[in-house]
C-alpha cells in the first residue's frame, strides 16, 4: 500500500459515516412508500434497511426495520389499522435512531 492510500480501516470508517448520515433519508423513503400504499416497495426497503443497519452496527434501527418488515409481511396487501399503528410506532423509533446515528457520525 502506498503511503498516500487510505487504509482499509479508514475506508470502512468513512463508509460507516456515509451510511449513518444517509439513514434519515432511508427511513423517510420507507415512510413515503408506506404512506403511498406501496407495500412491496416498503417491504423491500424495510428488509434492506434491516440488513444494512445491522451490518453497520445500528442494532436498534435494525430491530425497528425488522418489526416494520414483519408487520408488512403479516398484513398482506393492505395493513390493517392495528398493523398501521404498530408500523407508525416503529417508524417513529426508526426516525429517532436514524437521527441519532447521523448526529453521532459527524
């Protein structure tokens, strides 16, 4: 490795910061899919957020995304009112965790 090249650790740290800073937008996009009733899109977004948040060490956000994904999967084509309330609570938690992660990344 050349002296001018960043180390693998530095590259991974930079990727983690970039990911954390993008989390509020990712949660907002998930919320938008849900608001539009785009259930398949929302399930995919929740699944991706669940996995990537877990990979980058954001366990609480991953748990909220998992709860959203599971609620969407269990609700079929159109979440019932009880499922929507649960999803909305989890979205609030996800927004809070995403904002916290983005702040801490800076």
